[in-house]
C-alpha cells in the first residue's frame, strides 16, 4: 500500500479528467451511435447473460446463422472474465445496454491507469506518467474506432499492463512472478476477443521483452528460457479462446483469404491528422494531442543528452513507432509485403490501419520521455531545444495547410477551422513551455507542465467528443417482441413457424438479442457453407433452413403470402419505423425420413444439386463424396441447417444386418456441432451435404444443427458396430438438450430429446435392437415415445416389438416455438406408408400426436 500511495493523486487526476469527458455516457445521459458495440457485441453479451442465468455454458447459440458455435468467434468474448462480471451483475440475467457501455468505459479508464504506471516506471517521473495516461486514455485511437468496436478496446487496454510487467521482470532478481503477471495480461488480451490487436500487441511485447532483457544483461540462455515460459504460459491461459477458434476458423469465410484481401491500410496523406485531427476523416487515430507531439519531438531531438537507460528507451520506442507506422500503411508502405511473408498471423487480417494502436502507444511513451528531457536539463538548453521543435512543427502545419488545400480542391474547405484550431493549440502550448524562460522561472517548469496537461484534456476531449457523439439515452425491452405478438394475437402463429429471416432490417444479431432463431448474423467469422447456400433460390433456401417467418419494410405484395400484421415502431430495438411479419408458405420440417440418396463428388456438385428444382429434399438426400450409383434404403433427416445431409451405410457382410441410411442437416459447422454438442469422433461431414463414412459398414450421420429437432453426428463406430447419431443443437430450446442418441443397431444409444423418453439401442427394455432399428424418445412434455425404422431392417421399440416400416416422415418436430413457447408434445406429419406394411403401435401413437396438435416439441 505504501508503494501505491505516491500514485494516488495522479490516478485521481486521471479519473477526474476521464469523468469530465465520459461522465455523461457513464451515467446514461448520453449513448453511443449505432456501431459494432451496440449492434453486434451487445446482443452477444445478452445471449451470454441469458445462458449464464440459466446455468449453461454458451458454446453454441441458435440466434445467428441458423445456429453456430458462438464460442468459436473470439469477438463474442465467451470466456473473458470482465465480461462474466458484467453479465453476473445483470439483474435476473437481463443485461441492459448501459451495462456493456460501463464495461467499455471501465476498460478505457484501465488503459489510462496502466499507461500511467508504465510511463512512470520508464521515465521515473509521475508528471510524465500523468500526461501519458491522459494522452493514451483520451487519444484519438482509443476514443475513436475501438470505443465503437469493443473487442479492439478491451484487447489493447491490457497491453500497457503487460509491458509494465515485462519492464519489472527485466529489473527483478527473481523475474518469475512478473513474467507470470505479464502472461496473465497477454492472456486477457487474447480472451478479450480481437486476434489482430492481440497479434500486434504480442509482437510489440516480445520485441520489448528482448530489448529489456538485453539491456538488463541477461544471458541468451536465460532470455530463451524465460521467453519460452512467457509464451507457453500465456497460451495456456488463453486456451479457452484459441482451441475452439482453431476448430471453427477453417469452416469460415476467412479461411481462404489472399494478399489482395489484407493489404489495405491507411493512406499516407492521413499523416496530416497527427497535426490537424478530423481534417480528412471522422476518425483521428493518429492524434495524441499537440502538447504530446511537441514533447515527443523534444525527446527524439535531445536523446543524446539523456542518461543511457532513457536514451535506449527513446531509440526503441521511436523505432517501434516507425515500423508499426509503416505497417499501418499496408501495401502502400515498404514493409507490409515483407511482413506478410515473414510474420505469422499478418496474412490473416485486413485493415492494417489498426497498427495505429501500437503507433499511438509508442508516441505516448516518447512524450513521457520528452517530459523527462524537459524537466531534467538545464533551462537554457531545454528552451533552445524546444524552440527548434516549435519552429519545426510550425513548418509542418504550413505544409499540412498546403496539402489540405490540394486534397480539398473543388470541395468545401471544412478543414480550415480545424487547421486554425491546430495553430491556436500550437501557440498555447508554445506559450506554456516558454513561461519558465520568460518569467525567469517564477513560473517553474513543473507548473507549466501541469497547465500543459490540463490543456491536453481540453484538446483531446474535443476530439473524443466529436467522435463519440451525444446521443440520447436508449433502453431495450427484452420481451417487447413477444408482448406485441401477444397483444396482436400473432404469438400462436409465430410460435408454430420456423426460423426468422430479418432481412437485416435491424441489428444483424437480432436473434441473439431476443432469443430467436435467425439466419443472419454479424461476425467476421461467418460460416462459409451458409454463405454458399445463400446462392440458392429463396424458396429452396427457406425450405432447407426451415425459415417460417420473414420481416420486411413493406406489406407483402403477393396476396398468397400470409401476413401476420405490422409491428409498430418501437417493437424491436432500434426500430425506426413499422415492420411487417410474413409467414413463408410451403413445407417446413425439422426431421423427416427419406427414401433415396443422390451421390455427388464434391461440395460444388452438392450445391448445384441442391439448386436443382427437380430435387425433392423431402424424399432425397444429397450425399457428398458418395458412390456413383443410387442408394437404396431410407433414413432420418433433421432440418436444423442448410442442406439435407446424410451418410450411406452399406450392409456388413457376414453379420446379417444393414444399418440403413441415417442423416441429419446442420448449419455450416459440421464438425463443431458434433464435437461440442455430442462429443463425436471421426471425420467431419462436408458443407451442405454429408460425406460417406464406411467404417465397418456403418455410416455416420452429418453434423448437428441448432434448431429444434436437428441431429448431429456422434460417437463414431467401433468394431462391433456400436455408435449412432448424437444430439442436435444446444440450449434450452433445442433438440436433445440433456441427452440424446439415435442408435442404429448398436450399443450405447439413449433417448432422443431428453429425460422423458425410452432408451434406444441395446438398452431398449432389455431387448437388443436389431438391424437398423432406432428409438425416438419423447421428452418430459412430449409423448411417451416414438419409433423410427431405418433402412431395410426392423425397429425395436419399448417392449421388444418389431416394425418393418421402411419409410416414415416425422416433420415439424420442435421442443419450443420460435419465441420460446413450450409445445405440448411431438407433432409429426404422417405420410402414407407403402401398401402391405403395418405400422407399429408407437408409430400410430405418434401419428395420433400429430393430429392432436399442430405444434409440438421434443423433450
């Protein structure tokens, strides 16, 4: 505590400066404009809060892309500790918008506090640390884009803390605890959810570690050992992030990007905004304030007069600022093409202007070292150097004015007031720095520096206020949608429908916000297979995705389209006008039996087959990588995703049994749906269709999907032929939330759809299932049980009765409706069975259940 006491006053001053700018936003008098934070990250935080409140780990979410592994998207910050604090503080699991904004502002304050401690440690002066806290915490970079893109802000806010721990480790006799703290800070950078900023910060931290260790005269062996420990420990702490990301990333649209995609950076002409912020763009990420700019120039100019340790720091941070600044130019610079080939990770990310984050940090530390140069030299020498700096900056301002005149030729000269404001700041800063010399030090340099720090608050506050804007406070009612539907009598109709297509009329993560099942989403890691499927005709896409509802800005023009009615303005978050809810006509189902298979060689052929109007997905499953001929036998197909996916299972010679054809649809993440939700083993299914698996003649199903009665690939196949189809989507509104398994003639099958059903497989009333048999168990609200026969073999239901049923269609099965309303049971659409075949008692019971209710649920 005694070590912290000298730092309390500077930290209080930093806090007051922070509150002067962001106090109204903190207490809800202002808000942020529409941005990624309020449109994208907030709905994901709402979904996290909802899951945590219900005691679930949110690995999978049905709210976007028809269902996706939300933990595989780093920007969702699923395992970020501060995010968990935010959601745990949400009353009743309902997270208000203001809760996430307070989290963002807390990180902004945290960034300034970390910079204060880092700059103080490097310069040895608390005055320098205070100026650095204000310069960094209110810089054009942090208060601009990152405040509107929360993962960037939360990731970079931990970087000064990591650098501080590395600085302390290099000076300590026992560096282990400081290196462990640095690893924890870097792990928090990772868990915060912006991999590009993490990569940039990690490279900067590694370079600083090597520099600090070399300056501390560590041996190369010690540097290698401690460096390896730092990397391994931080990677281990961040494992909850990168393990799912590495699994999901190959399935996304970002998996195959080239140089043209990532090469763009900031234009070279934007360097003018170091002097004249907002003169070219709304954002001014380069700007650190006029006072800081003068001091960092002084540090570089007088570096030779500084002590050896300070001179080394000036050279390092100056070189780092130059290198990261050149990388920020992207392909317009001279380093990016080389870095693209040599630096791991650089080829994965676009928008190289984000390197301006490290640039801003380096400039801030140079300004802190400039404070040390200003206060540490004799006044005559310090003032002579400052006069040279002032003259140089004045020349730069004149050149900037000329360049702005050329750039703005033919347009309005909106830059002129900003340019004049920059001249005014230059004059005020020069006057404050001249006061000690003009007054014979009656006004000392510390007092002049204090006034310069106050001016920095005004300077940067003006830039920050322009960027963040003054928006009236906004709130969200999480049950507004449901309440409007109930008041208009639309709730029952909507609950019986399938997924929602919001047409992206509102925030793209609408499903996460209201607990709906949406086919759109906002994430840089969009499932590639789902993007491919959007090339299909709308009718086929809606049938495969089970889209039952559509939002539009106008009433339907086709009288054949059922129209549920208008949603008045204010029914949904950020809704500016009335919207209209349509019911999509046609067939929608979550699970059904098919009679045949259409083999295709690859994913492209599968997509073409799905686009063929002659394909009837109710009767035929597309099999990617299947045999050249037609396949006999039917199977269960679940509609939780974009395409009818299935896997052929040929009979096993000498064993006298046939597993039949079992398949399941899934949303574009075949591997994760199975691995995360069912713990499956084996090769993943393909995109848009299933791949064949021939282990011991038993086919494994395609990956599970997220909506209702979807199934996913499970458990693999052993030598005895045991295995089966595991659960579908996760969450309290999806099939097989608690337990599942469709056992095609093998041991280990359990009931499908939860605890209320009878087990399948060998545990079925003590009587082993015979070839191809399977049992579908009802849930606690559903019917007692329902059996499905797969392939040519019979099925064993409870009591050991067999049923030679070879094709049967169970459709529209879902546990909950679109808005969370529990259905009374399993509703299945019974199709006529072939002549001469007899239905089992359970099949008859299931058919009766379909007549009993148009809505239904599994489990």
